[in-house]
C-alpha cells in the first residue's frame, strides 16, 4: 500500500471510532445500527457479500456469528481474507474495513450463544444454513424437534460459532452536501496506525 508522505497518526484508533459511530447510530435510531455487509471469497476467487450483525468491536477486531457449514463458513475455511462495510443513512456515514478473519474461541462463542433468545438458539440447530430446503414445513418441524429435544438447556451447536475480522485497512466516510464528503483511510504500518484523507 502506498502511504502518502503527509499521513499522520489518526485522531482516534479505528476500532474506537467504529464503536463511537455505532453508538451514535443507535442513539439516532438507525434501524439496524450493527448490520454490516460482509464479503468473503468464494470459488474461483469470486467475492460474495451478505449482511450479518456485528456482535462486538474491540482492538482485537469486529466480531460476528454464523453457521460454520453455511456457504460463507465454508468459504472462510478456505480463504481468510474478508471485508466489511457499515452504512448509517440517517447519519450519512459509512465505515469499511478489510483484513483477515480469525475464529473466536469456543468459550467465547458459548458465552455469546447463551445470550441469544431461545428461538434463535433452537434455530441454530434447526437451520442447515445455505443448503436447499424443500419446504418451509421442513424447517418448522426441525425447530419443533430440537425444541422438544432440548427443553430449556440448549447448548451451542458445534457448527455455530463466530469470527473476528482483524482489519489492517479502514476507511471512514462522512457525507456532506455537493458530494464533498470527508473520507479518510487508516492503515496499519509497522504496528502503528497512520491516516490520510482521500478525495471523496
Ligand atoms: C440485517 C441482517 C442481519 C443478518 N445477520 C446475520 C448474522 O449475524 N449471521 C448470519 O449467519 N446471517 C445473518 N443474516 C443472514 C445473511 O445475510 C445470509 O443470508 C446468511 O448468513 C447466509 O449467507 P451465506 O449463504 O453466504 O453463508 C442477516 C441478514 C440480514 C438482512
């Protein structure tokens, strides 16, 4: 990456910046303030994108959870490169980040799984995410089956866990009139964050 000679230390660390913008989006009443587009690399190097919910941002990365046997789960097991993008229309803001994905440890996934609503926990067992489903009734009967099987004590399925995107490049974007937006990059170089503006 070409770092311009006028690059400077960012005013705020990128993960803190993202945390603050998510909080501000929540306060502003954005409908899905934690929704992010997640791109992975599929077969033949073709990118594939879908939305997931961000479930935690820290200096260690941006966390989400999913079915490990889903299309994205299989793609990630082959290629760890990924990118994400958030958009908050009311705030006229966007954040993008790219880097590599790291699996979250089992105890962390267990802890998060327990915070999910009962139906979501049952659903994690019942849904063979991304695989063909002949009829909706099949999904509903699978939900019934697992619901009766587990009662109230629903463990995390072995095929359900999380990942953290560990970005080495971020872009923040604040929209302004006349498309004269503020846009800046934050890149990791030799263990330090450096930042520079980009033409919008
Ligand atoms: C707003 C929104 C949030 C979503 N959050 C998640 C999520 O956190 N995890 C997940 O696996 N799928 C989530 N989904 C469903 C995914 O977009 C996608 O349909 C699913 O994960 C299968 O993707 P794949 O076939 O590429 O693996 C969400 C969809 C929307 C619209």
